[in-house]
């Protein structure tokens, strides 16, 4: 049997199944590879074995070779250790961004080359174009499913070797194609969350690696209104899980996390989802990554998202001498969160992005002054 020219990352879901089907219909020589990125401890609902069986079923239906690799060691060192370090620092990381960069478009790509392929394909909702001598990462046609936000750390080398076969389709069409082809994943429910967390309780899971440290929940004026089990369990703008009941002298409006004093082990909250303590106009980032290899200019305007599924917001980006960024939004933004990514766009093109380091939200400014 000749070596495949494309290795498809078959996850056991409908998206990667249809990606493989479309490539086969185009006459590509393909094989499937299932990635196991977490050695489940049996305490949660990580669906790795079910997904593996479904991936085998899809490859069998298409009549293509099936390969499986365990990348749990690489995932632990390249993604999970960073995930834990960020939470210990009181930040809110986005492991999907790092997983794409370190595992799906690095370790997986290396494995595909070892199998004799020159390209990889995945079921991501995004598109790739080659214009004016460079590769571009573009949004998917289905705006509601677009995953370019999670792919912004890819560069020219990765994009030149990557295919996104379903990026031009909307999700209902993907399911229709799968149904028509008799793929066993046609009606499979979309996976949500991170596999190593699965359906288990997030706090219980995180508490296995980061010991709980109870402390005060305080209003922004210093009044104690409750207790928390560890500031790292919470993220800015969060409402659920605070368990702050009726507070004497306060209205019945819900409470939201507006700040975290990690050193003092204090969680700050305020009432109202639009609290001004959550609003910021400027953010500072860590070292930025640019899909093209370099930024469009030292200072430029574009749109950006500082969290997934957020609408695009107009901003100005200033590149600092060390490669970090100052980003100023035209309008105040809610809950700009250190550890999350700010990702930049011009129309449908994803330019790149960076991890958020800090913002000028009032509570953040106060905590920096008191540190």
C-alpha cells in the first residue's frame, strides 16, 4: 500500500469524519490518525475510548488506514503543566490554544510526516488561503462555529501543510453530508469542554493538583460577603458558584467576580454584570504571535476578540520593543481576563494574537498599586 499524502486527525466526531470523506471524494490519498492526549484516571467522563471506536468505524466505512498515537506525555508537558501554572498564578488559561500549537499542529504534524504524508487535515472550522506569497488563516464560513480564535498561534510552516476541508461549510450541511454518506458519527453530539475535565466537577478536578485555600469574598468597598474555596477556581465576570446570599444593606442583585488578589487570597465581587469595576479600555499582552511571521505595522488598527464567541471590537495595536502589545479598544470592554488570548482580525483574516497579561480595569489598577 502506498503512503498517504494526507493524514486526517480523526477525533471520532462528525466534523473530522466529514473532513476525511471530502478529501477522499477529491481523490486525495488519505489515512486517519486518532490522538489520545490524556490518560484518563477513570473518575470522569472522558470519552476517549468511545471516540476511538467511532474513529475506527469512520475509517472502516471509508476504507482507509487507521492509526492511533498516545500523545499524553507531550500534552502533559506542553499544555497541562502550563494550564496548572496559570491557575496557580490566579489567571484563566485557554488550553485549546496551546493544544493546537503544541499537539495538533506540531506533534501530530511530525507524526504525519513520519508516516510519509506531506499534509495534515482536521475538522476545524477555519480556512487557509495562499495570497501574495504567504499563507493566511481565515475565518470559517459558519460564523457561529468559527475556530480561528483557537488557531491564531499557527504560522507559515503549519498552514502550508494544513487542510481544513469543512471550513467553507456550515454545521447543518456537515451533518447532512455525514448522514448521506452513512457515517456512524452523523448524529453524534458535539463534544464540549476539555477531555481531561469531561463531565466531572471542575473544582474537584483542579483541587487534585492545586490545594484549596479558603479565603474571603469581599465587595469592592471591603465588606466581607462570603467565603471562597480558592481564588483560582474563579474567573473575571463569573456569577455561578459564588454562593453569596442576601447581604444586609445590599440589594438583591446578583454578584459577579471583578478581581482576584492572589497574594492576599481575596476574591472581590460587585453587583451587576455591567459593573464599572469590570470595564477596561486598555490591555497589555505577553509576546505576540503573528500568522504572517511579523505584524502588519508597528502601530495599526484592526478588530479583536479578547475571548471566544465575542463579537469583533475595533481597536488600535501598538507593538512594543520587546514584542509585547499595548491594545486600546474604542469602547470599554467587559472582563478582560489575564491568561486568555486577544486575537486580531482584518475582515476575515486572522492576523495573530497574544496572551493577555493585564488591563486597566479599576480593580486591577487598585491591586497593582497595593502590591
